[in-house]
């Protein structure tokens, strides 16, 4: 009985003791014996959940056939630069006198200048006989006769028909002395200025009518004419007004260039009309090239109107390069010096 009471009393004490421990503030109850302490929370702050990254699916490999070698890519070629090719027209007048050697030296220039050769008359600058042509003109300039288109001068026709006999078809119809031909895109006219001596250069004359018809039937953009006697000149012989009717036809037709001889010097004129008025828009540019080998003549002190350059102490040839729509010129002497050069455009 006592034992029961003792046990009961002990149990009451234990319970009272437990009750007292729970009622005391800030007191952490002791863990039961042989019990591990509970896990304490981590001191690291809790991170918010990372966003879910959805991996981009890789493309499935496509099954392909064994690749064939690709064709070599060919670049589109750029257009080649256009190379402008002109026609060469080269020559002079007043050429061969038997016993002089300057015609040999001007002929040597022709050896190195390919192209068509013009002459501005007095090719045989004595009597124009066949013997003089064959003996004195033939060994120098005559070597290039197959590419030559001559014009007759007053000395040439002293020999009658010998001029036509020597040059044959190169001189045009026998006894006529005027003709035309094409050189590239240019129309070229070789005229006979001997009409001065019988006043037959004007309207109604055979050459005038022929020229008017030839210009009308060859409306080329660019054209050139040559003959012996110059319309304008600063030389000893001076101007030749009887040529005016032919010059007027050429000016009206828009001819660019006229080449002459007769006066034995070199001279270049500004473009002008048939009344010696400077005309940059429609005028004709004239050259005197009486420098082929016959003795030179000194120029008077007074110069003709619109004369731009004159030289009386150089033998040589004039070389023209004729392009589509324009031209260039050089005057080169027997020593190879270029003494004059320039360029111009064809009339629109």
C-alpha cells in the first residue's frame, strides 16, 4: 500500500515538474534521453526556383545523298573597254623635184606610217611628164602608190595625160581629176583646182555639179576634201577667190577639213566660212601642207585672217587620224619632230 502510494507520489512529482517546465517562458524543453536533436534549418536563404529552361530541340539530321561536286561558279565577265580605232590619212603636196633629196626624206616618214596617203598636187613639181614621174617621184613616194589617192596640181597637168597614166585608177576618171571615196566612217573628196585657170569652178561646171550631187548622196557625219590651190593662204600666192563656189558647197554640207598645197609651207587655220568669218560651230578647218620635198618658200610678214599657225622652214607630212565623230592631227617633220598637233569634233 505504501509502495503504491510512493509510486503514485513520484509520478505526481514528475508530472508537476513537467508542467512547471512548460509554463516557464524561454525555457527550451530538454529532449528525451537517448533522442537525437531535431535538424536545425539551414542558414542559407532559400532561392526562388530557377525558371525552367526548355532546350531548343536540335534539328534532326536530314538524310542526304552523297554530295556531287558543285559546278564551278563562273563570274559574269565585265565588258571589255572599247578600244577606239581610227583610220589614218597622211600626206603632203609639192613633192618631187629631180635632183633634190627632201622628197626621199618625207617618203621615209611614210614607211613608218601605215594608212591611206593623200597628195595635194604638184606631186611631180616640174613638168609632170611620165619620165619625171617614173624617175624622180617613183623611187620615193611612188613606192606607196597602191595606197595613194592623189590630187593634181598645175605642174602635174603640164604633162597632159601623163598624170593619169602614171596613177591609173588611183587618180579617178582620166581627164577629170576629181573623185571621192570612203575611209572608215568618213567621206573623202579629191578635187581638181585647175578649174581656176578657166573660171570653171562655179555653178553649172561639171565639177561643181558633180560635187553638189556627191555631197547630197553621201550625207556622212564626217567628211574631208583636198585639192591643190588653197582658198585661204598666208603664202606667196595668197588667197584664191576662184575656189569660193566649191568652198561654199563644202561649208553648206558640213565638211570638217580641207587640205591644200601650192604654197610651199605649213599652215593651219581656224574653222571659217566662205567669207573668211570664223565659224567654230560649222566652219571648215584648213591645212596647207606644201612641204613634201620641193623647195620651201619664206612666208610674208602679214598673215591671212584666221591663220593659227604657219611655218616655212620644215619639210614634213600631216597625219590625220579619223575616228567616228572626231579627228586628231599631227604635223611631223623629216627629223621626227611633232611640230603641230590637235583634235576636233565633227559637226553635229
